[in-house]
C-alpha cells in the first residue's frame, strides 16, 4: 500500500474505517522532507463515545464469549499479518515519524513478537483453589477488567500500540486506542489487520486525537474501565487526576533521564559505541534513551573524545535509505525545543564537543550532539530533552556514580559498563530504575517487564505482570459439605 498525499485516513470504529462525526481531518507532514504526506481524521468527543460503545458491545457480545484458545489463535493470526505486511508498516512509520527505516523495521518485528508472546501467555491465565479448611471450598477466577483506553505517543506508534493491545486482547478486554494525531498511520493499519485476521468488530477501535480534547474525553468516559498511558510525566500526572474521582484503574509508562555509567575498567570502545547507539537510536526520541553518560574521572577525557568521534560518525540522512542510522526529529517545532535546551546547556557552562546546531535544508534534522563538562544539577542533566543530545558527567567512585544516577526525578532504565561483574550487580541494587542492564545497551524485550520507578510511572509492559493489569481477581466461596453452623443460631 503506497502512502500518497491525496489519501485520507479515517478513524477505525467497530471493525471498519469511519469518518469523524464531530472531529476533523488534518494534513500530515512528512518530517524528513517537510512535504505533505496524507490527510488523517482526528476524533471528537462524539467519535470517542461511538468507539467506547462499540468496545462495550463487543465485550458483552462476541469477544466476551470467545474462549481463551481462540483468543490465542487470533493473536497469532494478527502477528502473522504484521509480518506479512512488515515492509508497508515500516515505510508508513518511517514517513510518518521521520525515523530511520532500519529502526522501524526492527520496531515492526517487535510489534509482531509482542502479539506472539501474549498469544502464548493466554494459557497462563488461571485461577487457583485456596485451602482454608473445614467444609468451605474457596477458589479464584480471573476475568477481564473490561473496556480499556490505551494512549500511545508519537515516537513508537506501531510498537507501543502492540505493547498496549496485545495484553489487553489476551486478557479478554476490548480497547479504544488513541495514537497521537500527528502519527496515526500504523496504528490504523494494525487495526485493519486485526479485522482481517478475524478479531471481531469493536474489539479494537482507533481514535487519533490530541490529548486535551480526544484523550481527556476518553480517560474521563464512564464506559472506560482502565486507562493505560505512555507519554510525558506531566500528562501522566493529569491522567491520574482524571482517574481519581471514579477510582479508575490506571497504568503509566512515563519519562526518563536514563544514565549509562562507565567505569575505568570497562571496555571503553564497546561502552562508548553502545552508549552512542543508546542515545542516537530513534534520534534520542525515546523514553529509555541513555541521555546521561556518567564517566569515572580517570578516563573522562578519553571517553569524551571517543563519544564525540562516534557522534560524528553516525549516518544521518534520508530515513528511507537503508544505510541511514538516524533520521529526522518528528517536527520542526520539536527540533526548536531540542535546540533551545542545547542553548540552555551552553549558557549553564556545558561545552559542545559534537553537533549542537540545527541541520540546514528541508526536514526536521538535528545532529548527534555531545555536551561535556556538564554538572549533575544542570538543566541538560535533569530534564528530558527527547532528542539526540548526550550530557557527559564525571564521577569519583562507585558511591558517587550511584548518587548521581539516582539524583533525578526519573527511574526508567540504567546501564553500567564495567569489567567487574560483582560491581555490576551491586549497582543493579543501588540504582533506582525499572530496568538495569550490565554491559548491554538493550533493555526491552517481549517477556521482560518494562516500566519505571519514581516519576517514570508504575505498572509494567511486555511481561506476564502486564497481563495481570488487564485482569480482575474474583474470589468464590461455597459450602462443600455440611453447612457451617449458623453463627447466630437463627
């Protein structure tokens, strides 16, 4: 399926494309070129109402009657469909978001594997008998929590849609997915593939829109039983407030300011090359980007020189070129924000040793940037820049490294590079992060729980723990023999 500027994408409600009833249609811009890409619908409150009603009807109708083994089969079928359409999905993602094709191919593969993992995990949904003695039998049932509102950001639309949809469908829930209004194309295509795979109408609904309008109405909707959100900490905080009054179940995967910690006994070449990947993959537009490089003082200058050279060697360019390693940022407005924070870093005393100036020409490109001589309390060491900007911070010893790593409001991912395995495990206990990697830049895999400490949110994605967030536990007790004595003797 070609992506054409003249094509118009609708909403996806009750198993088919739908025009907005009270929303609008907007132009989408290709970030890497600045050219028109397509037109896409934005849902209004009435469209959200239609989607929630469709999800409720499916929950109480065909999907609620679908046995677990059939849910598993349908999720495998959807994974097969994603694999069969992987080239189209990767190109859609690249053109809509601006990231390199090599990256989006990998993210589409992860999306397929996420559905496969949760399809297999359906078999883990089971109750249990509870021994309480006497003539009372007690057991538990696992039931779907209900209709789920799932909100994903613009940086990983296809992969995060899969992270949200797969566990909800495996648990027997129905969903209303809200991708960002600027990057809805792959979420809409996955919904089409779900319908083609045989998932009943109304189980997966997609309503692209803005947070303050579409998102807020969806979160507040009385027909929604659970909200799952990935995005900024500020928005996550607002969603918690909206969910508080009706006491609605919520899970949040929020921001990060993740450290890579390099000790002098590490393989410095490997540590620096992997750290460059960890920040410049996806142009730094990733909540788990290792955007702080903490370096032992004795090798600080060597590491700064190495990472500056690695940044300069990253292949930046046309996202559709298979050789490109880093594409553009998502928009010109976001590029201005990123550059503004780099300028703040300069004003606060940081030394720009690589990048630091917006690229010339069309597109929202920004070069891989390295800031040295950064104090741990400076803005660029504390705030999530969400761009290809690495802050390099010295530390004195192991205790100092842990202190600096923890001295931010986030706690999503951390990585240590060391030749001492015992040190790696000590830091794994000392650093407050939901994921901790030792001599490894990768931190997210289907089956491995992913989520944060502190203001990086709560709840987990990707693991069996995720499945439990979409299930209710019901306790059942009955008299299994002679009736218990009437306690009041009535």
